[in-house]
């Protein structure tokens, strides 16, 4: 696990070089792209490492708009032992890409756009169920713990679990 943690920190540090000085302070009039915001936040080291390993950095830095349901490091840590390490192996890149793209919806979906139950198509190809009610918002049962984190090419909603696409 220490090798994985070191790799995650190294990848995040390398990506952090692209974060503007304004982002490093956490305050800027114009947010960075989705990857820059995730790196600058500090709670998404595993997600950033996975996006890098999957070769999806450029896709998440594209024009968008995109909506990303971003699991925290704690969400990844809650997966069964060895899951993250297995997904990060080069031979599992397609499976890793599927898991990550299952967290991304084309377009910008703000929390104010949500009510009731919505089935949204993901970039992975399957749909996710978003439920908004008086108790909050969930995505396939994962709680949205922070909503509407702005990025220049979309929005991030922080979730407390990793979403796994349905088996094909």
C-alpha cells in the first residue's frame, strides 16, 4: 500500500505543477478545469492518480461542459482491499476507464437542476440514478457531500462512494 500511496502523491504533485498560483490559494475569480480543481482540492489524490493512469486527463481538461461525480480519497479507501491497486494495473486500463467514465455525465448539471429521480447517461454508456429530495442528493445511493464545485469546463459534485458500472 505504501508504494501505491507514494505513486498517488507523486502523480498528484506532477499534475499540481499545472495548477495556477491563484488555485493554490484556493481563491480565484476563474476556476481551473476539472482536473486542476480536483488537484487543488487535495481530497481527490486517488481519483487524480486513476484519471492519469487511465489516460483520461486530456478528456477531463477538454471544453466540456461535463458534470463529474467525484469520489473522495476516503471513498476509494472504502473499496475492498486490493481493488484500487488492481484497477491501476496497466492490463486493467479498460476496466479503470469504464469505472471513471461512469462518474461523468455530459453537460453541466447543477444541484438546482435536480428534483425527483433522474436517470442520466454517463460517458461510460450506462445510466446513473440521481435522486434529489428533502434528505439531499444521491447518485446510485452515494451521497453528494458537496455540490456545485465550479470548474471552467463543468462542475464537480463530491460523493462519498465509488460508483461501479453494471457488469456487461
